[in-house]
């Protein structure tokens, strides 16, 4: 239904799929798949098409009413976490190595799942993962604050094109008023980082949970003392990480690097090459958002 309506308004505006894609901008194949009903659009796509095609907001209204993932299934061990995501009023996450599921693009998620599954199982897992995102991307969605270790942005998943699209997606979703994305840079060695990725979940009744996971199992803990300990670690990390604005500048630099070089960067060698270039760009573009180099606090000099 969404695809047919998009096609109707596109043709009424005298635009081909390629012409609309150039205005968005995105690949023509992305528009084609949405019109064919084989790819789920983001709300930003619907809003942008409304503006370009002069529809009066009909596409975005329809987007909000469609149940895009009516029959998805999560692994048994993850079902409880998915249920919490459907109810949470606030979610704070720290993630290392890979982009968290609620922020992944479809192609990024597919590349990840292709490492451990094949065929229909990959597509089922991708759709299940994307089904969790819609609630957080809607207007007035739950508060969602994420601190990404820089490794999330530098570990190549799929291809440089997938990584560039993923970075662009991060820059887009953080425009939502309920979402904040901050980066914990590798060049800030004094940051106190959690020992593993974790989520701090607040439910409507005020009950708080700490969630972490291994390769095939999720771990929940609602002990108040445990929650307070992890919340303090998280809050300190968030305060010392890059601001949302400076994080966006760093994500933008890495996105440009993927496009310029034609391959994703990962590993310490690439990181060592990128950091001097990053400092040179900050000197050349003083009007752009910049972030300072951290200095050890008093008492940390001897650590």
C-alpha cells in the first residue's frame, strides 16, 4: 500500500525513480524496492518524499499506521528483551565493536547475520531486528541514549558502502528529539568503559533492569545495588565522551573516509593514520564542530 501510494505521487510529479532518488538522495534501487514492497522505509524517507512530492504529509501518516513487521519472531533467549523494548520509557546503552540493533540499517544487519546464518534464516533475523526499531523512531518515542565505542564505527561490516550508509543513518536518526548518540573515542585512554556492552532499561512502572548478553544468551539483573553501580559507570562515561554534536562530526568524518577511500577502515593501523588527518582537518575547518583532547584529571597522572 505504501509503495503504491509513493509510486502514484512520484508519477504525478513527473519524476522517475532515479530522479526521486537523486533528490532524497539515495540509490534508485532503494526507491524501487520500497515501491515494490520488498524494503521497509524509515520515517525520514516518508517525510522527505512528502516534502519533495507535495503530498501534504500523507506518506508519513500512512507510515505511522502500518504494522511493518506483523509476524516476526525473535530467538527464545532474546524474546524477553524484545518485550521490554516494546514497553520501555527510557533506554540507555553502551555498545562496543558493532552498532546496536536499534540503530542498524537493513544492509548492516543482513551483513552481520550472514556471518552466522544463511538463506531464509538471515531474512527472518533481519526483519525481527528491524521490527524493534520503529517505536524508537516515531515522534515522541521513548528516550534512547547511546554511547558508542569508536570500535563500532571502525569495524568493517559488509563493505565500505554499507558502512557509509550506516554512518549516514546514525546522523539522520540522532535528529530525533528522543535520541542522542555519543562516541567514546579510542584516543581518550582515560575513559572508564564498562567491561562489556550493556543496556539500562526503565519500564513504565519505574522498574529498572541491567541487560547484557553473550553469543547465545541474555542476562537480566534488577538488583537495585547492581543497577546503581552500572548507572554510575554509564553516567561517568557519557559525561566524559564526546558531546552529541562532536560525535556527529566524527561520524561524518568516518563516513567521508569510507566514500573517499572506497573501503572501510578497521584496525589500529588505520586508526593511527586517521587521527593525524583528523587533527589537520580541525585546524583547516575551525568553524566546524571540534572536540578537545582529554587531559588526565588530578590524581590520574600516575595511573
